[in-house]
C-alpha cells in the first residue's frame, strides 16, 4: 500500500524539491499551496502526479480537511523575509 503524504509549502524551494523526491520514491503526495501557482523549476511530469490543495496552514478547518486519509505530514511551509524587522 502506497503511503499518502501531506506536504505543506509545496510551492516553496524546500517543499518543491521534497515533493519531487517523494513522487520519485513512489509516494502519493497531496501538497498545500496558498495560490494557484506551481513551481516552474520542477518537471511538469512530477507536478502532474501531485494532488494540489489550496489553503493556508493557519486555517485549522482547512488543514483538517487536507489531512483526511493522510498517513504522514511533512511541514515545509515558512514565511521568508529579508526585511530586518
């Protein structure tokens, strides 16, 4: 039985490479993203195999829905800023 993984931050740098590795290793991947974009630097054949869910890690109800029938969660979402504040 294939493990189903929920990946937060699937469109970010770390998340996109994590989802690539997971897909290549045969996992079923559901990835959380805030908008409708996908990482342009990842092979489209990999991106096609990902179940994309639009949402936010701060939305508890949305996260619960995204975690339905999931075996494990990898949290790669982050807020990155180069602003000193």
